[in-house]
C-alpha cells in the first residue's frame, strides 16, 4: 500500500509538493527519493525534528534547509 504526503520545503523560498510513498518508507528514503542530501536539512513533523531512520507517521512534513557559515 502507499500513502500521500504533503511536503513543504523551506530553502530560502518555500515550495510545496505532494508525493506518494510506500506505507513503510523512512524519512531518509523520502529524502533520497526527492534527491535531497540528508546532511543539509532537518525534517520536521508538527514542528519537531524527527530521526531520519524512523518510519513516516504523518501526512504533512516540513523539510528545512540548514544554513551554516564560518
């Protein structure tokens, strides 16, 4: 089975998309599907950061690009 997830990506500007994934997909696998480097973002579920190896438990997520500088 599959489920649809609405994703808001905040990386300077905000973009939104809906993707369909398997029921058991992890956040890490979702980032791979979206071709997003997991070391450059935080995945938020209801405003809380989630462990990337966990199974997705929500139908709405925010992906926040982390900016670093020196």
